[in-house]
């Protein structure tokens, strides 16, 4: 027990910030402060919008951006990552709010944070890199569609209809708008989204999102437009930390949503950190530290009423493009948002909901990388299928089911592709020292096959069918030096094929079995079957000589001067020929 606690304590120390992190902070603080200020301007409308979309309100989005953003900046594994509420997380949170209420979301965030810390302690960060690119592109496309559809009620200026399926909610919102149109809200949403999209093309460095929101707020207040519903009153500052939302009796029912939130937070955060590294030179994030930082951020955010957070790809990209070089930039972004919370809450509360809907609509459109989607669709049919399937599942089901479904399909298609690489080819016998006449006689009674590639469960049964069709020979030689891998299924299929050939009076000899594959063959009894009468050989020429000797003993061939063959006996170490 003591040793286990010591190992955990040591592991936690490894995950904490070190001298190198703070040395990088002191390298160019002026540039980091400017980058952090720029990111805060971009993040403000997104934090408000995602807070509203999640169902917990704008104040929850701001609390998340401040608390989670600061903790992830200090304890995370990336110098450039910016964390906070994101659209992908909002997609997962909406049904949780509908089923369990705001307190359920806070509890789920706390549980997910604990899970992320556990994953970091278990060094699980490195395994997230195995998610295939079509799955990532597919769920990004699906998320963009869901975020856009979630904004339809606010963009149309109608109360959000009941329902936990985004397609149903969108349809009901359209019906409500048709009965009582609110063209003012539509105008605000379209104007803000258009200003962001057009402005980003003309002047990419200008934060048009905040400018568009300010302009919409000024117009709504100056013209007294009641149809432009504002966010509403926001509290001054952050609430005191509290665990009053926690209901221990509900932990069991919230376990599955918490696993979904933790999985999404891990996946999106590591993906975002990886993207940040790819945009710079000399940066390399630590996946386990990133999980640890995100875990602490998600443990703390619910205490202040915040929603679960992840690394935010869009804000991280802005951070990199504006010259950030250390975690001071992300910390500055959180500090600036905290100042806004404490000093400008009355002004923020007057922002029209339709303007925030326009911000998120533009964000959803900008999430879709048409070039990447086109390239992925053209790569292979399998990649295109995985992308479309993941995107549709994200829209019709939910994000976690979509990712799991995408991974399962990708794995099945990958296994199918690997299995297709395996071949069983008949090869000519090596003439060696045999005369032409003797070689013809050998070829009449011996057939040699070479197995190339993996011999495993996904394709092993094809070999049984092909070998079972062998006829009119006395000896089959299996050349196995090119078998890349073999599992228990492959070994059993090989044993079954050998047994069937033996029952037909056909002797099977092998050559070139690799040392790493002997244990698998031995465990199912295939090696013992192949060793009968010394029928396993080091090289193919020796197997041919062994077959020649067997045919002599059977009276099929005339005897020749004795030649040496080396059948492999139990425990012999061989080299592959």
C-alpha cells in the first residue's frame, strides 16, 4: 500500500509544471501578453454563446473560460493550448441538461475531471493518437452541423422548443417562426455571421466577432428593439466555490455521461494540442500532462458553476497565429475574461442572443475545412465511408456514439485491408543439385506454397480452403519465412489444414518458421503435428531434400547418395531460410 502511494505521488510530481515551463514564460512576456489579450477578445462571445447553448446560461460559459482556462494553462501539457467551453462539448451537454438538469451537468463535469486525472496517472495520453483521421474529420463535420442547428431558435428569435434531439428542436423552432416571424432576430444573426465570415477573408487578424457583437448591441439598445432579446442579467464576479450541486445518489446514473464527457475532453484537447504543435517549430506537447491539466480544470470549473471544458482548436489557433510562445498567453486570456466578468457584467448582459447565435453560426461554418474533406473523400472508399458515417451518426445519435461507431468501422475496414495482403502462392521447386529428370519427378509428387503476410483471424480461413484443394501430390511444403504475424486463429486454421491433408495421405513439411511464431503454433498443438517424422525444417532446400527422402522410403523415387537434411527437433533454435 505504501509503495503504491509512493508511486502515485511520484507520478503526480512528474505531471506538475517544472522550471522549464516558467523559463519559457520569461522568454518574451510582452508578446505573450498581447497574444492573450487578442485571444480573450475572440473568446468572449464564444464563451457566452456556448454557455447559453449548453443550457446553463452565459455566466456558466464565462466561469468555464476563466477557471478552466487558467488551470489548464498552468497545469496542461501544451505551451500554446487555450481551453474553455467548446461547441463539441455543448453537443454532448444538451441531452444531459435535458435528462438531469444543471446540477447533473456540474456533477458530470466533476466526475469527468477525476477520470481525466486518472487517465494521466495511467499514462493513457499516448493512445489517443491512434484515432484515424477520417473519424476526426467526420465528427468535426458533424459537430459543425449540430452547432449550427442548435443556434436556429436564437437566430429566429423564438423560445427554445423542448426536446433533446437537435433535428427535432430545429424543426419545432422553424414551425414557431412560421407562426410568428421575428425578422429582427434573423437580421442580427445574419449580419453578425456575415460580418465575421467576410471580415475574416479580408482582414484575418482583426477580431470581427467582438466588433460584430458590439455593433449589434449598440444598434439594439439605440433603436430600442424589443425583438432582439438580450442575454439577461449576469452576476457580478464569480460565485463562491461550492459542492451543493453534488448528489451522491445520482453518481451511478451519471457514470455513462461522465465517461462520454471525459472521452470527448481527452480527444478534443489532445487533437487541439497536436494541431498547435503542427503550426509551430520546436513545440512538443506532453499528452499525459495535458490530460492532467484538463482533469484539474474540469474538477474546479463545476465548483464555480462552469460547464465541462476542453482544449479549443479555434482559440488555440488564434493564440499561435498572434505569436504566443508560452502558457502565459493562455493565462492572460483567462485573466482578461475575469476582469470582464467583474467589471463589465452589465454591458455584457445587454448583448442580443441573436448576435451570439450569429457568432456561433459563423464558427460552425468556419469549422468545415472543405479542402480536408475533399482530400479525405478522394483518398479511399473506406476513408470516405468512415467520414460520412461518423458525421451522420454525430447528427442523428450523439458525438460519443459517433466516435465509437467510426472507430469500430475503421478497425474492421483496416483488418479487412490487412487480411487482403496475405497470400498463398504456389512456387516452383528450387532445382538445387537435382538433375532435370529428377526435378521433373520431384515436381510430379511435391508442391510448394509460400505464405506471405499475416496469418490471423481476419483472413486465415482462406488458406484452409486453398490448401484443402491440393490434389494429386504426395508432399506439400509450406514456406513460412514471410509470415509477418500469426495469432491463435491462424495457428488453429493451419493445424486443421495440415490434419486434413494428412488424412488424405499427403505429408506436410514446413520451412522458415520464425522464433516469435513458434510459441503460438506450439500452444495450439500445430507445431507438434508438424514435427511428426521430422517434417519441420530450417530452409526450403532442406525441406525439399526431406521430401525426397520421404518419397524414396515410400518407393516413389529411386534412392540417391545420402544427403544431409536437418529436421528441427523440440527446442532447436533455427534461422529463417
